[in-house]
């Protein structure tokens, strides 16, 4: 049996401004039962050199690899992990120093397959926001509860904020035996929503789930992060997510239920509008929209969705008749209306600020 209880995997790419603080938050933990795996994903700044400063530390492994993205880096770490459990941390975030000592104690007492804990936003200047927790908290959930309460919201089958689990990989601890037995890994073809896919697949095989009521993870809010940029994969990945959920859980849940149909249709619709905002910078947007609208499953969602107005009916009819240019035109018109409303709201907000300032000066 490994002397390490938890292997902590940190994928690193061009994070020299933050990575030392992140690594130190692991090296200085109040327990010696963790293995630290640093995966330098082909960094072109000083991140790799920072990692090498910890070479020789007994519980630190350092991997240097060609750049392949966060999923390849996490998978590389999983292959090297020796702990009974694994966890992940991003290279610009950091952990409270008592985190893993407390987590290990809970895991040893409860033998959970998966455990989660709270987290908080931290600004670049170090200012911390309120704590965030999963719901419920400080409970050991059994397999039945996972299947009936935890998975349905994650699979977009129902809206249940009471039992919603955040789809972040980094505030959770996973039993390594399950990962190995069922060959669970991060999809290296993806560059978004990879965490949720990993989590739902892992939960499929879990017998229990422990929710801690303490916050340990500090999520550093970095301006202009990659997660906020345009992603050409978004539309096709919505459909890919649905297909994977059906493949994994099609015998357990009804994916044609009304809430699910409305959710997936709304997701496509919202993403179309978001993509249209950047069509001038990305000429492939229109082609990608038409491509997804031609998919039979997408047409089925639109056909069976809860229709709120005449526009919804018109879109469904256009898809039935393969009038994709007209559908794009309708969404462009909707975007124009939304943008006018946003500009009006922005002007009104500015006017309210001016009025408040004038009142203050007058007094």
C-alpha cells in the first residue's frame, strides 16, 4: 500500500506569477500523507523552472511534457498518482494549509468514494469573498441519494438547487481505485466542460459521497483567463454532452422529459446568441450554427420544446423546412433587441449614478 493517502495533481501552463504560492500551499500542508504531482504542460515562461526548485522533495513528483492542454496534463498526473485518493488544484489557486489533514481524517472515518469541500473567490490583491459550499453539507450521502438527488441536476434533468453539486473538479477528492477500475479520465479532445464530464462519469460508480462544511480551496480570479474567451467547440459540445449522458445513464433516466428538452434547447439557443456576438471576428460562427441546427437531435428538441411565443413556433417551423438561413436571421434580430435593451439599461444606470452624485453635492 502506498504511504500517500492523497495524490494532489497540479497542471501548470505559463503561471509563473502564481504557481509558487500554489505549490507552497501544498508543500506546507500540516500532513505528510499527500503526494504532490506537478505537471508542467510545456510552459514557455518560468513556470517549469519554478517546479524544478522543488526537485528532491520527498513527496513531490515533477513532470515536464509537451503542451497538450489541461486534460492531457491531468491525465499525465493520474498515471503517476500513487495515493488511495486523488485531487486536483489549478496552478493559480491555493489551499488552506490545514486542508488535507482535515480531509484525510474525514475520509478515514467515513471511507467515502468522493468528498467535496467549500471554496472562496480571491482577488489578485488577496481580498477574499464569501464562502461557497455544496448542498447539502456535512453529510455522508448513500448511493440511492446520489442517483436520485445529486446526478439529475448535473445531467440537466431537473432544476434542484437544494441538492446541486458544483461541477468543479478541484473542490473534490476521488477514490483512485474507481478511476483505475473504470478507466475514467479527462477527455483530451475537449477544451471546455471537461470537469463535469469527469465528475458525472465518476459518480456513476460511487457508493457514497461526503460533503464537508469547511472551505479550503482559494480560487484566484485572474483577469482575461482562458475560460472567458470565445470557444468554437461550444455548440457541438452541448450535443456531445447530451449524447454522452444518454450513453452513460440512458437506462436510468428519461432524457426526453420536458425539463430536459427545454434545457438543451435553451442551451443551444443561448449559445447561438453568444456566438453571434463575435461573428465579425470569427467567420466560422454562422457555419457552425447551421451545422448544429441540422442535427436531428437538435431539431427534435426544438420541435418538442415548451414554446413561449410566436418566434419559438417560427423557429421550429423553419427547422422543419430546413430554412437555416432564416433561423440565423431570427437569432440575429433577437440579439439586436437584447443589445438595445442592454444599452438602455446601461444608460439608465449611468443616469441614476449622476442623479445620486448631484443629490449628494446639493446636500
